[in-house]
C-alpha cells in the first residue's frame, strides 16, 4: 500500500523521482509500474493501472444521461494520462497536468493506500492546516466507518 509523505524536485522536463517504497508497491503488489495520472481540483492523483481499471468499470455504470455525470467525467477522465517511470524511476508529469495545479519546482507525494496524490507544496501545507483545525469533526465523521458494529456495541 502507498503510505507516507515525500517531497521531490521537478527537473526541467517536469520529471520527479518516485520514492523507492512506491516503486516497490507497484512492482510487488501490481506487477507493473504503469500509472494513470489525472486531476482532482486540488491535486493530481496517480493510480496503478490495475486500480485505474476498477475505476473505469465503475464509471461505465454511471448514468451517462445525467449532465452532472458527464461534467464529472470530462474533468476527471479528460486529463487522464498513462505514465510509465523511466529506468531511473523518474515519472514525467505532462505539462497540462503540472499547470492544472501550479507545479513548478517541487512536488509532494502523499500515499493514499491504493493510489497516491501529487501536490503543490504550498497548497498541501494549507490543506493540512485546515485539516488540523477540523480534525475533531473529521474523526466524528470517520469513526463510525472505522469501528465495527461489535466494537460499537461494546462501547469501544
């Protein structure tokens, strides 16, 4: 699984080195280093090819006749790019994706279990500040999903 926070510099071509831990997850768990990178409003997201295929299968089941679905898909799928690290483990981020979130010299990678996020460091710092302020409320929302029914009955 992808875990942790890693800061990397972008070279002049828009490449950064994938952390060795992430490359190992890709090789061992997924058997391939192929990623699909696309955008969220605040950051980029990188999915191993196997995880991306699961997302596509779910997206195909959405009600395409709904304008909101098509709007979401245009944004999410329209920027999706298949990316493969080079022999040195560097990943090239297409210029359009770098521009989307204002990446210039540095990126921060955040492991998110089955994928990882790619952030502009300043934006992530602000997001963490906001999250820290709201952490108690977030825990109230998340806790029921983390606690099994049996634990809830026992008051744990």
